[in-house]
C-alpha cells in the first residue's frame, strides 16, 4: 500500500492485523502526496511483482490546478493496469472516519473542518503520534466499519449531491479485502 501519512499507516496497519487482510504496508510517503513520489512508490511495488494500492486525500490535489492535473495524469497512466488501484477521500481520511458514526453529505471544505466534526465522536482525536498510537479509536472505528461502508456507498450512489459533496472510496477497498 502506498500511504501518505502516519494516520493512514496506523489505521491500515491496525486494521490489517485485526482482519488479516494480508496487506504489505511497504510505503509511507512521509507526508508527501506529490504525484511524482506516489508514482515512484508504485513503480517500486510493480517492479517487485506486487499490487499497488494508493490511498490519498483529495484535499491535496485540490491545492492547485497543477497538482490536480498531475494526479489526473497519474491515475490515467495506471487506469488499465489491474495491479494498481487508487482510493481517495474528500477532503481527507478523517471524512472516512466520520462516516463510521453516521451518514452525512455536509460539504466539508477542509480536513480541519472534518477533524473538528470527528472530535464529537472520537473525543480528543488528533493526528499526533501519542493519540494515533492508542488503540481505543481504532477499536471504535472497527466496530462501525460496516456502517462506514454503507454510508460511503450511499454517498457514492447519490448523483444529486454534486461535486462539493465529500466522499470516500475506501469502502471499495474494504469490500475488495473482505
């Protein structure tokens, strides 16, 4: 898996152990979600005869038009390659976490807005190492994983919501692992 940050690494690492998904978390981009860095990791994985699963936050490519174009080009490059999959959340993975606690189509513009909302359910949530290393938040999310998948799928299927609506395609990844 190509994971951009410590939050994704911790979440998928723990879930992988609990659910025995058999994922190899070979890549952490140290906070970099630049398309060039992602492409380099994907090529390393493919060179080792692996399957690359890329998880990223949509708020990064939306920073500017140049980054969005690079992401589009990167996804297009691998669209016919069945060994490469892209899964994103808009604006960030915290929206995926939020979906564990109920359906919402509220148009969060930034990950900070989502984190503030998420703290209503995961009191004290923080992207810091100390919080992330605890297991309570992961256990809480794990008990509601099916709910999150249902809520994300509902958002995905409701075409009337428009492009300002948040989303998470991580439910597709979870379904592919089950």
